[in-house]
C-alpha cells in the first residue's frame, strides 16, 4: 500500500471518525473528508464547534475510515493545521454548495479548513487485529 491507496480509500469512504481530547476525556465524532492529495488530508468544520476549540488547544489528531462492508480500515494520525486561505475556502464553497446555507462566504471567520499535512497512515482488517504493531506505516 502507498499514499495513492490512501487517497483512493478516502474518496471511496469519505466519512471517518475523528478522535480528539478535551480535559483528558477522549472525544470522537464523524467527519467527512473534503479531499486528499500530496499536500495532505483536508477537512472542514465550524470554528464555533467544540471540536475546533479542542483542535486549537491540541492539534494532534487521529482519523479512522472504514469501508461500508467493514472489511478494511485506514487510520491517519498526525498534527493538523488550520488554513485561512480565501482561495481554498472559495473552492470549498464551490465544491460543497450546501455550506452556503450556514456560511456567509469565503471570508466568514466561522469557516474552518483543516489539513493534516504530515503524519502516518496504515490499513488493517479484523483478521489482522492482534498484529497492529506489524502494520506497515505510510509516511506522508
């Protein structure tokens, strides 16, 4: 498996579960990926959500994606960053027009674009469940 497999997996299985922490308490919620390429894995959310406050405080993040048949999973971990580029936010609103119902445009400070630029990813199945330390890591 390589980084291309990660991009394809996310395109086919765009909803993952994001793990953060708040006051020592783990927090998990579904996140739909926006896109992934050689520059990283991209997501979006709202600055007003608790998840944003958690990520501002601790940018370490892990996301687990799973196929609909639940036969293959991919985990991505790394440190994320917030991107404030107007061109990127404009692209997001063009590609996801439903956001225009809640965001007042690409300059709306409530729109948060998140990227995991570096980290590692790995694939695993339930058949490999007890061999997690042996899973090959894909650095990005």
